[in-house]
C-alpha cells in the first residue's frame, strides 16, 4: 500500500477538536461498525438540547454509578448545538472527570439521530442511551449493566414491570402513553410485544446487534428501531420510576406522538426486516388452518354438534398459538419459569375464551337466523373473530417480562 492509499478498513475518521474538550461533528449518523476498543466495555450516550441546568449533576451521578460497577466506560454527550451552551457545561465536567466525551452536533437535530451519531463515535462493546434531562434515575444504569450478561442482547429500563412506574404524570399523559403502546401492538406485535415499555429511551444494547443495521428512526425514540432492525434474540427488563424534571421544561409535545406513529408505519411497511413479525404472521396462519382442520374432523367426521365442535377447535387454535409463539416467535424472551407460563396461559384463556364465546354466538346466529350452512358459518366467524383474538393474545401473553 502506498503512503497516500486509503485503508479500506478506515471508517469516517473523527474530525479534529475545535474546542479543547468538545469534538464538533456534522449531523450525519454514520453507520455503526462492529469494531470496539477492548479498553472500553460500555459507551453510554447522553443526547441533549438546552439541558445546561441538568447536565452537570447528571454526568457526575452517572460517572459515580458506572465507576461503582467496575466496568470500563465512557460517557458521550451529544449536544445539538444548544443555545444555552449545554456542550460547554458538559465540557467543564469532562475537565474534572475522566471518561467523558462531548460531541457538539451541527447540521441536524433530533434525539434519536443524536443517539445514533453518538453510537457511531463510541468505542464500547455495549452501547446505551439515557435522557439528558434527569428523568431517568442514574442508579438504574448499574442494573442494566448487570443484566448484560453473555446471553442478553438488549437490557431495557421499563416503567411497566413490577417496581417501575411514573412519579407524577397526569391522567391524560398516562392515557397517551398507554394508547401509543396499544397502537404499536396492533401495528407491530412482533416488535412492540417484545418489551413492556417500547417507548423507553433508557437501555443498553450489544454493539454487534446493531452493527451494520440500517437504523433510520423517525421521532424521538430509538428502541423500536433497534428491536425491529437489529439482530435481537434476548431481551431483559429492569424497573425504574420515571422522575419529574427539577430544572428546565419538558420537551414532550403532540408532535412526538405523530413522529411515533410515523415510525410505526415505516417499520410496518417493511415487515421482512422483522423476523419476529414474519414468524408472528406465520403462526397466526398455522393456527387458523389447525383451527379449521380440527373443526372439520370433529364436526364432519365424528358427527359432534356444531357448538361443541367449534369450541374444541377454537381451544386447539389457542393452545397451538401459545405454544408456537413461546417456542419460536418470541423464543428469545425470558420468562420467570413455570409459574409465569401458567399465569400467561390463564390470561390468554380468559381473554380469548371471551372472544371464542363471541365466535360461537356468531356461528349460531348465522345458522339459526340466517340459515347459513354450518361450514360456511364457521368460516365467516373464523375470519371475523380470530384476527382480533390473536392481537389481544399478543398483548396479554407475549409482552416483555423481567428476567
């Protein structure tokens, strides 16, 4: 190789320091390569915009927590050129404490893209994100680090597992949060259903899970993008209580929920990128075929009555769906053992049993009132009721669980 040749393994070299402790970068989110520095285990990105009042204390707390874990780490502040000069305050803390880097991003804005930008410049084998407003408790980072054992690909801080919650949210904000999650389950059950808190902005992920992935988030959350496009097999969740701001103003606005919907739709239109969604749809199709086959065998071959045949066929479809999703679709999700499986099975039986009763009612109405043939009535009811059953079953039984 000549002196002026370009090494093909050299990726987007870091730009020079313009400020002594602040690295200025452009707004592009470079691809995340698979190489890490053995000297750094965890790279935690803190995206900021106008957080000068919060960033100092947050960085000191995070530094103390991560030091206590015994993990080699770096904290990377990615600031979107804040008018309140957040980047300058962060640089002051970096001068006091080792392991803190500050990136001042120009030419782009947005929390999710800022995270990708930070990950692209990170050196750790494990990448992470925590909001810069102080609403994510720094102490929980230690729980997430501990969860990243050799079997875990993503460790998520969740408000919706035992021990988690929100400190002082209004009823409207709680409703919007839950509504956004329910909408995600309807559009992307195989992705959103893997965790209890898909809108969490507080998690760790192994670098090789997202290395080379085409991450292109819309809005202000990136976890959905990681789950849908990354090579995620096993997820762990740890509880946290979402705190209220002590300084500054909340940046949550109606536009964030619009961005979340756009993000869902973008991921929904590319289902082949999500293996879990493809598996989910295949399991649904197999369950429908099995449901119909059992009904035909019992009703047509064994001569049982219509209602009993439809009930047994529906139950067979329910049990097959639970088994296939547990063993195949969501095989990477951990459970809490036999008790958890029993709880989840009872939950789906109650929910889908109610819809199964509705299906039996529709069948009898079609046969007795509209004089439709039994087989035709069964097929109509199957097509009308079963899709809703599977969506509800996903919500109740294959949601994320703490490991």
